[in-house]
C-alpha cells in the first residue's frame, strides 16, 4: 500500500446537515494519491456519530474519532495526533470543497519544503448546493495568517510548532496564534488558487443577533490570550485593539448609536425582503464596534480573571 499522502482533519459539533455536504465533496477528490478524512466529533447531540456509523459505506475514506465536548483546538489536535498522512488539510465541517482541492494543495506545497498553502474561501448561505456559488477568476488575497477554513501544511511542521493551544477555550484566534508559531519556524504562506472552499453560513435573521454578539464577546476574550502570548503591534492590528479601529468603527456606528436595538427595524425590513446578506453586512459593522469597545472596557478585568493577576 502506498504511503498515505493526505489526512483531512474535520472537527465538527452539531452540524450534521452541512457535514454531509462536506464529506460528500471530500469523497469526490480527483487526486490519484491515498488520503483519509478524519472527522473528530466534539460531543455532538444531533445524531452526527450515529449517522456516520450507520452510513459509513457512503464515505470510504472516513475515520471517525469522538471526544467529549471541548473546543475546536482540542479536536484539531486529536486529528493531528491520529493522522497518518504526510500532509494535513484543515476543513471545517461547514465547508465544501471543489474536486481539485487536494491536488491543488499538493502542487502548491511542492513549491518548497518550508511552505504552507491557503486557498480561496467563498461565503454561501445555500445549504442545498453550497458549491454552486460563482468563483471569480480575479486573483485573491487574504490577511488571514492561518485560516483553517482552507489551509494545508506538512504534519511535521504542526508537531514542531506545538499544535493548537487548547488554552483558547472559546471562539476565536487559536488558528492565528498557531500561525504565529508556524511563522517563527520560517514557513512561508503560498497561494493555492485551485483549492476552493465554500463556507456555509445560515442566512442572517433577527433572532441570531444575540448569539452573534456573544461570539464577538468570546472573540474579544480570546484576543486577550492571543496578545498575552504574542504582545506585538502585528497582533494588536489583528485583534483590532488600536485607536485606529476604535475611531473607524466608532465613526461608522456613530459611537455605537447604530446598534442592535436601533438597527433592528432596518434589518427586519431587509430580511423580510430576502436581503439577509445585506442585513448581515450592515450588522457586521456594529459587531466590529461591539468587539473593539468590549475589549477597551473589559481588558484589565478579564486579564485578571484569565491570568489570576
């Protein structure tokens, strides 16, 4: 049997409908090399494990791993430790990929020994056919340092960097923080135009606003951990803890006057007219303000709670 070239690491938690799309796409890879799909179930309660065990014949490349509910960092580390492939591709369970995904990343990683590759990410709210979104031929760029939506890297570099830090116990920044350590190893990021990830987001609705703001608060809290580990200007720019960001989002929201309460009538009107994507982009402006102002108001208090200072 040939040496396993790829291990695709897919952490999941209560995402069975889109996970099925994710796995179906991963089973259609055109690459003529051995690969495995490691699904790490993080304690789902929606029947994910039962479905995968019952329908394992649909997914011949699948290896199912399970753990008690922890966090994405813990699940990805479980996948890294269990992987037998030379390379690891990270695909979140709300992602579907094109058939050339693994082949494209293989060619990108062949550019050098100390490289990792990232591909294009297309947002979609089409659950039935997430990969039906149009893909621009214009070259793409992302400021994301280490985005696990569409990223591939040699397994040995993940082990040398120390894998994901499980101290990130809430939403946000654990991938970027690992990216900082990968960068210190001298690895360079290369573009992989042929690897396309379609990132599913449920359509925006008014009832999702409290959950979205809770995630932004979690992101703000994890920003403190991120900066504690890498206290640099680069990280400050990433987490938006600068006077520039405070001023920018303050201007765009009129100092927070445009918020979840005052924007609700407009957002409701847009959603009622099937303009949920527009509503989401408008609300995203306030979400950025919410995160930035939350950090400025809670940084010292949360730092003491997190680090017992």
